[in-house]
C-alpha cells in the first residue's frame, strides 16, 4: 500500500508528489484534521543561496558521469547496477 500526502481543492484530491498509478485503480482517501497538518516551512532564500555556494565550492570534477549512481562500484568494487 502506498501513502501519499496532498491537498483537496475544488472537489478533487491533488497528491503532493508524482505517483505511478493506473486509471481506474482503487484508492482510499483519508481526510486529516487541520491540526494534524504540519506547519508549512517558510523559504529562506539567503540560506538556500549560501548552501548552493557551499556545494559549488566543494564540487570536485571526477570525470565519472555515473559516480553518484554507481558509488558502491567505485568505492567498494561491487558490480555495477543496471
């Protein structure tokens, strides 16, 4: 079973993330109490900008295009994943 958060607007449920379902698939929609919803975070653009600058500063060009996807192969010598 898959659980996805979302919102209800104009008579329709809208998931907060993309989900892979099929047309006609049965679903269960549970309405949460208003106080059960977490507060929405505020966007601090200065903090995001500082993080982006730090990531760019720490970036190392390895020349390996699949390093993130195949990290176990490069770190531990495991076979590459498909």
